C-alpha cells in the first residue's frame, strides 16, 4: 500500500513554531510534497523533498528521511493567515507526476 | 500567474444532467494531467490520470462511464460528470507537471460542482 498519515488537526499561537508530521510507507515513493490549502481553494505548492535533509524556504521548512518514511513541515513565526490545511503528498516512483495525498492537517492559529 | 487553469470555477446543475469541467495547461504542454475530487473537510482523492491521445486510467472505485475524461490536445483535458446526482457535489481539481517552471506539480483553481 501507499498510506500517508498526518495528524488531523493542530492548533498553535500566533508567533509560535509548529511542526506538522507526515509518515508514509517507504517503498514506492519518489519525493514528498507539501501543499497549503485554504478552505474552498485549490492547494498551493510549498515544498518538495526528494533527498534526505532539511529544505528551508523563508518561514517554512520541510524535512525528509527516506529510510524512516518520515517528513515534517515546520512553520515559524506563525501568522493568522497560516490557518489552513497542510497536505503531505507522495509521488509514486512508478509515475512521478502522480500525487497520493495524506489525510491533511487542519492548522488553526490563534492570536 | 497560474500555470494550470480550470473552468468553470463554480457550476450548479440539475440532477440527471451532465456537466463538463475543463483543465488547461498554460504556456506548456502536458501529456498527462490528473483529476482529483475533494469532499468538504477531506483530503484530495485521485480519480484518474488523463493521457493525451489515449484512454484515461481510473483509480479503483471510480466509475469510468460516469466520469468521462477526454485529453484531446496537449493543453486541454476535460472531465464530464454524466447523469449527475447530489452525491457528486464536490470540489474537482486537476493538476499537471510544469515544464520549465520549476518542474513541480501545479493545480488548477478547482471547480465547485453542486448538483441540485
């Protein structure tokens, strides 16, 4: 199978740091994506990790460990506008254009 | 700007009718596009892979005759929901891998379908 698991909901305070974890079955995936999705809108691309390690992009960073089947998205200096769903998605090695999505994590940022 | 465009963004149709949703790649050719469906408060579920010039590949549990996919050109894929029912009401999104735009996968704006 190609299950991708994320926590369903998280809450955090404005200005804080939050880490959203994603675990997946190690076989068959070639790269992990993170997308942000506000309610009623299409997902927007945040990051893509194909190699192990941390990728930093402004307030957002994403980490991947292929051997452990583990990724996380780190959001720093949280803002109210960061309240959204965060989707972890794997790209199967048999078709790297395809995305298999996790359940998504709904993050709510409080003042 | 958007690299993948969908139309219409919102559509309401009567139960039993058919509705077509278009997905266009802008400024690049996409031999493969993907169609997803998303119910409220749920994640995206892949419905099918749209292949230019050949039949679409459907995911398990997706009815081929109900969700017709046509990929007639390298920049356009269409999804037609036939004999729509209220349970088909959902958010439909397409995606394509960009070429020369960071090589990432981009989504269209999505199409809200409401069947009444």
